[in-house]
C-alpha cells in the first residue's frame, strides 16, 4: 500500500482522527502529525510536503487539515484525487469543521475512511456508496454490542457460581481438616488473558468460560473496530485487485506499444555502477514544476537532500566539506544532530556531539535544501505545445522543447502528450527523437535519451483528433546525474587529524511532477 494513513488534525498538528493502513505505533503517527505543521511554509497554497521518509498530501478545511500520509513512491496525482474524496466525506458527517464536532463523529469518519480504501480509492467511489457501507457497519456494530453484553452477563453469573463452588469446596475441605488449597491452584483458566477481546469467536461460549476473570476488567478501546480483522482482509484483497488490475493494464500497454514500435524502442540507459567507498555521499534532488501552456511558470520547487552512508564504523568520525556556489536563494537546513556552528562558520557537516561518530550502515540525511520560485528564468526546460484546429475534427500539434538552463544535462527524457480519449492513433508528421503511442493511456510519448547544451532543442509535429484542450497537461519526466542547485561535496575530513578521507559520491536529480497545463 502506498497510503499509510488518513487523518484529520488541527492546525497545530494535534490528531483528531487518524486511521492507519499499515502497522504503525501511536507515537509514530502522532509524531508525524505533530511534525506536519512545521513543514508548512507560509504564503503559497501547496498541496503536499515531503520529508525524508513520507509525503503529506493535505487540504485545509477551515480550522483543520485533512491529511493523507503516503510513501514517497506513490503517485501524487492519484493521491490528490484520493484526498479530494476524503475531504468530501467530512462535511457528510460533521456539521462544522470544529474540533469537537470532528471528535464527536470520529467513529463515522473512520468507518468512511475505511470504506474509501476498501472500495478501492482509485476508482470513483461516490458518497452514497460510502454512506451505505458505513450504515451497514453500524448495524454490525449494534449486533456485536448486544452479543457482548449478553456474554458479559453470562460470564458474571458463571463467575459467581464458580466462586460459590470454590467456597463450598474450601469449607468442606476445612471441615475434613485438610489444608486449604490456594485459589490459584484450582483455577485452571484463570488469569489467562486470551479472552474474547482479542479473539473474534465471541459467540463461542467455551471461550467465555475460559477467560472469566478477564471479562469484568475488559475495556475494549472504543476506537477499535469490531469488524477489524474482516476489514483488514477486505482491504488486502481489494488492494490486490487494484494491483493486479494495474499490472494487467501495464502489460497491455507494453503489448500495444511494442507491437508497432519495436524497432524504435530505446535501449535502456545503463546507470553507471558507483564504486562505493566506506564513506559514500548521495546528493539527491526532486523537482516539481507547474507551468502554463502560454509559457508562464506557476511554481517550481526543488528539494534536495545530502545523505551519508558509512559502511565501515571505523570511518564514522568525519566531517563533510560542502561548497555552496549557488547564487539563488536556496534554503538550507541541517539535521538537528549536526553541529550548526560548524556549518555556519565553515560549511562543514559534523556531529553536534564531537566525540560521536555518524551512525554506520544506514543512510543518514544530514542536510536538506529547498528552492522555490515562480520566476520563469529558472525553469530547466520549456515546452511549447501548440495545437491548431485543422477544421477536420482534429488538430495539428506542434510541440518543441528548449533546454533553458544549459548547465543541465537531462537523461531519459519523456514528454507525454495526452490525446482525446477514443481517438485513433495520431499521425506523426515529423519527429526528432523517438515516439510511442500509448493506447491504454491515450497518450503520445516522445522520448529523448539526452538533452544538453549540444542538443538543447527539438520539435515534433503530429495530427490527431480532438480539440486543443485535449493535448494538455503535457508531462515531462527526466533524470540527471547533475544537481540543479549548485551544491557540492568538496571533501571529507577525519576529525582526528583533519586528513582527507577517501569517499565516493553520487548525484541524482529526478522529476517528481513536471506539468504544462
Ligand atoms: C493461556 O492459555 C493458553 C492456552 O490454554 C496457554 O497456552 C497459555 O500459556 C496461557 N497463558 C497464560 C498467561 O497462562
Ligand atoms: C499500429 O499497428 C496497427 C496495426 O498494424 C495500425 O493500425 C496502427 O496505425 C499502428 N499505430 C501506430 C501508432 O503506428
Ligand atoms: C558538445 O559539443 C562540443 C563541440 O562539438 C564537444 O566538444 C563536447 O564534447 C560536446 N558535449 C557533449 C556533452 O556532448
Ligand atoms: C513519468 O513519471 C511518472 C511518475 O514517476 C510515471 O508514473 C510515468 O509513468 C512516467 N512516464 C513515462 C512516460 O515514463
């Protein structure tokens, strides 16, 4: 699953309702929610933020946030769709977005959240369906409660009887002059807490009598769902259905595209094998661009992280020299365990506790940076997509790209142009690079292995059915082994004697979302 949790929290990150879809301890989810408001930067309306480990997709609703926590590998566009659905169910159950109102309806919200997931959140589930299922669940719950009350009554009666019997036995034994046996030795099933609270067989009376002593104290958390295990199974199987459906689609897509285009398939670009030294540094960046079809940049955000991987504990006592030659206003932030003074005074990254080594055998994110702008001049690559109606129910589409930032080298570039659904395959009049028709997703994919200073622009020209709006949003994917921000590791030093330490490094930049709409 890519959806880790769905929650409603206050502006300060206090959880009002949270439903986790993976194993997660309470403190972890509370920590994630508490961290969330701190990640928000004021000003512009964003829809998601990311940390090193998770992505938050959120929507402000008056005084609260509807929030999804997903893995970073999940598809942001799908997540936004899902978020919209989650947000819509809240007003269904709550009259206002007040804290108290949300808390009062926490049960129903959790049930509704479960239904969204159980019904397969990628499909369009409507509110009526969710409501029906929630009502059915409430019925299930009433039945469950009734059964439980009966059981508790029965158990109490049985316990009284048993106690009486024991008393009688003791009395008889003492009459016979024997020693009084302790309560415990004769109480076979007592004290065993595998009561029906944790079991689903609450109708079996044998379970009840086995666990008599646990019954009265049993306080089942009201937030635990009676039909929990069933729900989990339902979720699992649905998720699997969705997965296999997606797989099927994918394999269809491959068949479709390979049938025609087998000769033009691009050879996979082999990623260079990085020889890893005991000290390895990874600079990775993620880029999000939203641009307008008329050329304006709506928003661009680059998020980067410097990770350190020490595979030999002997090499943990080090400092990393970073060079920031960027003139743009890049926000940098060091990990809390990193010595801030050292960073400020000489751009070195070292542990705050000078006698402590960096932890070995794990990726440690030590420095993060962020660059956000809406200034056109910062865009890496511009796309000019120009559909012109041809008077025959279709358009002649001219599309060209230009590498605006000629310091960059983009590899494995794909430019995906949507086509009107159900339209026949487009007619390609002219294309520099390779193209592929994706029948399943109704799109034309333009592939360019490398875009750099020497090959900074190219064009394609095709004719397809549809109106100009059908050819947007155009999406671009690329990766690069050069970073966007001009940030470099220029050396690694041993703390002991400031001698240089041999290290290996790796840089990767990839698009998270690059959209022209
Ligand atoms: C509870 O009962 C089960 C099965 O009778 C037994 O295996 C287990 O050891 C018992 N646990 C305790 C704490 O007595
Ligand atoms: C793919 O092949 C089919 C049948 O051979 C043909 O009708 C169709 O036009 C081709 N599509 C493209 C994009 O070349
Ligand atoms: C770009 O072209 C120049 C001159 O033709 C050449 O020396 C250089 O290696 C090329 N750069 C790349 C990245 O191909
Ligand atoms: C572009 O990237 C997205 C997200 O990583 C992915 O879902 C999509 O399939 C990619 N498009 C192409 C044409 O590879």
